[in-house]
């Protein structure tokens, strides 16, 4: 029953929205560039700002969760770099492999799934993972996506233009100085509308992007991306557990969070900065589809063999 609930309540709605985007693009030939810009410069920053302002952070747990997530990101980046070197991929293809494996769908996929699988501990810890993933995606991930053709300080320019990073900084200032932004209805209500709309708009955009993607040219590299993201991720998390003293349900949550598919934001950034966008979109789609099996099996194992 748990596996069926995971499929029908979390995974199937994601696929339905992707399918809607795919069908709309086939019918109307959507302007993908405009959709991507709406996501990156409007919906994602609003989502990050609202989530950080709302979250009830506790320093010790937050720090451990965020450091754990950073270690997962770094480990996946190094593994992908090693695979790229061994397979002889050009630098641009290696960077796209890193993008697809380092950053995973911890928000619109992870939060509802955690609420279903581990309703007591999961959502509380997942908020910290989402924050770390978003900051990392729009700094390290953005650098990987936009570094082609840039050298020195110019590689930092795309980061400074990212509204999402300013949204994180603004939200931290709001929390630090107890600014009553939630009482400013003229600002807070529009932000919450945008925050609520991110999941639907991002997944429809991904479906449209997949409609314009040719997959046959990079199957070997895509296989590596799927294996690293869905299999190596939770294995690395299992090895890291003793270093961060996670036990019980918290340990299960951290392992499960590292097994999620590639982040939708990866495909958005790759398209915005012309960084192998077709490969990134395919990695997001196929990792999401395959995660129906891998994540379901992992949840079953964590329930049968709790820490």
C-alpha cells in the first residue's frame, strides 16, 4: 500500500504535468526560452524566499543537514568528474554530467514524498536540504552551466545576476531582523501565489523541453548519469551517516533524500546558458521515471530495516 501511495500521490502527478507540457509544445510549439526565464527569474526566487522565511530552523540540526547535503553534492561532483575523465568526455559534456548528478529534486519531488514516507521527521529535515540544494544550484551549478567561454572574474557575473541568490540573502535578513514581511499583504500574497505555482509551471516547462529534445545522441552518458544519481547517491549517503551522527528515522530521511532524481532547475539553467540542455532535460526526465522503481524499493528497505 505504501508503494502504491508513493506512486499515485507523488510520482504520477509529476509525470502528468510533464505530459501536459509535452502535449502543449507538440500542439502549439511553445516559446521555451520565455518559459525558462519565468521559472528562473520569477517562480524559483519567490519559492526560495517564502520557504526560507517560513521554515523553523534550529541551528544544530540545520547545520548538520546542510553539511551532509554539501558532502553529497561534492562527492557526486568528484565521481562525475572521474567518470568524464575515464570516458574521455569533452569538458562541456563532463560539466553537464556533473549538473545532472550533483543537484537533485529535493523540493517539488522531495517534500511531498517525505511527508508521505516519513511524516514526522521527513518534511522538517527536507526544508534544510531544499535550502542547501537551491543555493548550491544557483552558485556551483550556475558556474558549471555558464563557464564555457568565460575566464577569471567573468565566471561570477551570471551568479550576481541570479534573483534566487538575492532571494536567499533577503530571506535571511528578514529572519535575522524579524522583519514582519508576512504582514505586508501587498508583497506577501503575490509571493505566496508565485511560490505555489512553481511546481506546476516548472514541470510543464520540463515537459515542453523534453518535447524538443533528441535523446539518441547521448545514451551512454545518460546511463552514467542515471546510475550515479539514483544508485551511487544513496550509497554515498550511507557511508556518510557515521560522520554526522544521524540515527533512527533521521538517518533514513538523509539516505532517501540523496536518492531523488535530477533537479528540474538543472534543465532550466542548462537551457538558459546553452549548456547541453537536451542532455540535462533527458537526465531529469529519465531519472524521474526510473526513480519510481528505485525510490520505491529504497523506501521499502528503509521501512523493513530501520536504523
